[in-house]
C-alpha cells in the first residue's frame, strides 16, 4: 500500500467523506471504516446515497480510489438531501384534466420554468429549462447532471420522444442550482 493511498484513505476516514473504489469486481462507493495493508473495510452506499452494506475489499484488487471528485460529491449531496431528491415527484398542474402531448408538456415546462429531461431519438437526453418554443424547434438552457451550465441547444420538437418532468436527477440539479444561487447572494 503506497503512501499516497494511505494519505487519501486517512483523509477520507478522518473527515467522514465518501470515496469511490474501483476493483476488478466493480466500483464501490462508501465510507472508510478501517484499513490495513491487506483489507479496506467500507460502509457502502448506492449511487442514490442509500447505505447498503459493510464490506471488505482486498487492497491488492484496488486499481483506483477517488476522493472529492465531482461524482463522489454528487452522491454525498444526494445522501445529505434525501427529502428533496427523493421526495414526491412533482407533476404538471391540471394533469388529470388535460389531453397532453409532448408539445403541450414542453409549453407547460417553459411557462412554469420547470427543469426537465428530454428523451430524444438520439443518444443525447439533455437536462434543462425550455427558453423558447416554436411549432418545430425548442431552445434549451442545458445543464449537466452536476448542475453545471452546459450552454444552449436547439432541438427539433419531433425529436423529443418523452419528457421527464421530475425525477431524482432533475430534482438534484434544481436543488444544486438553488443552493448555488443562494450562496452567491
């Protein structure tokens, strides 16, 4: 076990911060309980931040350990904000009284400034706010899953197959954006 790995594991354990450990058997997220030159004991969590197990990992099988990177911080954020991230999914007002189409959902999302994920006919399923909408196109203020601004995109309305109005990822992005806005004031 190298000095850099020992230092990283000590910091993670001391600060009660999450790590991501990659082995030949998969990737494990969690908290360092203890370690020695042979074994790492971790309290593991899911990608949703839910505690799942206490497990040993043979340090000889570890290829990488990540600490305080964007992905690990995102999982920690979800773990610390479960009510907002995993709360009741919001639905468009009046949902039960309307004949809904994808263009109608896009229009409604633009009107109420709802962050949505657009499931498209390509492999690109962006998150963001709809800024403008015509019969044929939409302008999306896009965001990454980490809540970072990702520019603007023009999409064809016909390419949007489904609209994810509210899920774990959209609520996480919204909460990250709200917290950043509050911190900058």
